[in-house]
C-alpha cells in the first residue's frame, strides 16, 4: 500500500460505514441483549489473559497442600490472601477456610467453571459470527458501488468514487475478517481452553486440601490430568 502510492487512497468513509457498521449491526442482531451486555467484559478478559504453565500451577497446589497440612486453617487463610490475583483459586481456598464440605465446594466451583466457559464460548461465537458477516458486507458494498457506477455512466466524474466503494468494501471485509476477527477468535478460544484447564487443576488441589489428603496423592491426581511433557516430579 505504501510502495504503490498514498495509503490515503485506501481510506473511503462510505466503504468503512458499510463494512464496519453493517458487521456490528448484523452481529448484534444475532445475539440477545443479555449476551451483548456480558460478552464485552468476558472478551476483554480473554484478550488480556496471561497463560500459566500447568506444571508450575500443579507445583503451587502441592506446596499449598503441604502448608495447609502442617499449619491448618490459619496457614490456609494466610495463603488465600496472597492469591488475590487468582479469584477462582482464592474463592476455593476461602470456602475451605470457612469450613464448607468438599462436596459443596466441588459443586460451587464446577458451576463457576461452567458459567465462565459458557460466556467465553459466546464471546468466541461473536467473533466468528463477525468474521462470517464482514466479507458478506464487503460484497454488498461492492454491489452498491457497481449499481451507482452503472447508473451514472453518463457522468464520468462519478465513476471513480463509485468504483472505489465497490473495490474497497471487499478489501475492508477481507481484512477485517481474516486479519482481525479470525485471529482474535482463535486466540480467545485458546485462552478459554487454557483457563478451563487451569481451573480444573485448581479445583483438584482445593478438593484434595479440603479432604486433608496426602500431598503425594495430589501429585498423582494432577499428573493424571497433565500431558506427559508437563508431568510433575515434586517428590522425586
């Protein structure tokens, strides 16, 4: 674009309005108002999500289990305060400190995992739906530009602007779909999967702590959930 001339040649407000405005409008119609209120925050959280190493998470849970086994509720309460940046883990530890039974903790945290995964799935669906709509809006813009051009062939001064709309809407639609929305949807889906895996590791550790199981047993449980390359060898 830069080598071929001025990048401003690729700026066309009518084409932007058709593609971006049309994509936003049609995507919004595809979802309920309730979903549209929840999705932006969930989507932002997925985009800003920091990936954790599952092996390090497993080791952390074993260390927490050891401290809780030796120091009891008081030690666990202190540990919980240090995980304010991990709300799921902190909630599970707080429930354990408050004396909730492992069955109740499991039910509460599994419901939270399900609810979080549900809204994150809708966030990914929104991005993929937008990626489907954007090229279609580009095609619609192309047809609009061609109709305007063919309807005014007697006036050569209108041919250029109409042809710009026809070509640039297709260009914008392809760029928006394949260089923005599809990569974002892929990233959001991967981060959602990583967070669900992480929360399951946390849940396994929290339940083991609540049942006052031997940390060695927790290590075996976590290794059963982890890939071979990420297995924990904490006691070896």
